[in-house]
C-alpha cells in the first residue's frame, strides 16, 4: 500500500524551526562506512505551522534547510541545496505547558535519495542564488535538482569502470587450455584435455561454422554448430559400427565472454531475436514485464 508516484505541492512554505547542529561523523566501528548522525530532529511552533500550511508536518513531506545550502562546490558555479524527508512527527515532551496544552511539534528527518518517490521535486529546474535558471552547458536545457544532488551518475560510472576492469582481468569464463599441446594416440585413448573454447586441438585449421552440417565432409573435419546454446564443436569420425562418417561432439563453448550475470539472465540480456505473431506483427523477444502485463482495475473490487 505504498505510494511510489508522489505528488508534491509546487508552492513553498516558509517555517522557522529549531534543531541542534552537530558534526557529521563516520562510524568506523563496524564493517562498511556509515553516517552516525545524519538524522536530525527539528522543532516547530505548533500554531505557526498550522497557520502557515493548514496542518501538521507528516511523514513524506520534504523540508529544505536553507542554511545547509552548499555554495562552495568545486567545479560548479551554482549552489546545492540540502533536502530532508520527514520520517515521523510527534509532540515533544518539552512542548507541553503548565495548562497541559502542547505548543511544539517535532519532526524526524533524513536526507532524501534519488528514488521514484521524489521525482516530482528532483526533476524541477535548479536556480542559482539570484533565482535564475542554471543552463546545462551550451544546450538549451537547464540543470535539475537531480543533477546537483543525486550521485546516480557517479554510481553508474563506478559500476562501468568496475565492469571494464573485470573484462580486462577476466575476459572469458571457465578454463583455458589452448596453450597446451595435445597429441592423441591410439594406445591410450583416455589421454585428453578438458577444453571448452571450441578450438580444435593444437590450433588446427580455421573451422567453419553454421546451423547445418556440410553436405560433403571429410574424416577429421571440424564444424561448429552455432544454433546450439552455447555453440558446440563437432568432429567427423568413422562410425564404430557402420564404418560410415558420423559427427561426434568434442567440445562445448563454455568459455564465453564474461558477463555480470548468471547463465539464464545472460540469455535474456543478449537476446536480440524477434518473433512474428499470428497477426503478422513483429515484436522483440526481450521485453519488460510492465510492457507485457498492463495494470488494470479489477471490476469485482469496489
């Protein structure tokens, strides 16, 4: 029953509140890096708050703390605001008067994140200290609050750098044995190497590939069937019973390119095939589930 697509009021209400300023320190007493005091408690006068916005501050409201605006960002001429989301609001104990009337309202706030709930705020155009829109370089677009506050682009860049490093250090999966010399003999047929790269022993001549075997193969020829997943290497040998030539599978190309996903997920990511439906329309096989299953109202539920 959560609300992902929140609608925030574009009007901004000014309120005066009080909270204790403290240093933001890193908690290094456990694994990982945590901020120990990034949660703040702000106290407002109850009557001023109700007279200004018509209600009390509640969970989900977003508060911009003006004095925490960072105007000394390196490499940027604009300033970055500090936004917090309210987690809960209560009447503090020190806000009760002698006549048992409460005069204060305290909220618990944490910094907002670049998530779907706050897109209505983060997609707004950013302004400088003079209230003017900040252009995005030489383009006609303007910088949004998400461009200034969010670290999404940095996290994506870090992930891409990690994937590039992984591809450099481990370009392929599974074992590699092409650097071994393999000499098959008839005296000991059990001598073999576990290979998984679809390369014939000792780097034989270039191997043809396709979805069907050649019509006039010779004994000893190799052929790669690309219609199998993964591809398989076959060798033309003499049949043990009939004496005719047969295709014998010798390798399976398990040594594929490294991907940050399991086998099933990799088949979905790399699936660029298209399917023709009965009505003649052509659709891609790889689709988002939200495109296949549309949300609709249940008529039985009132």
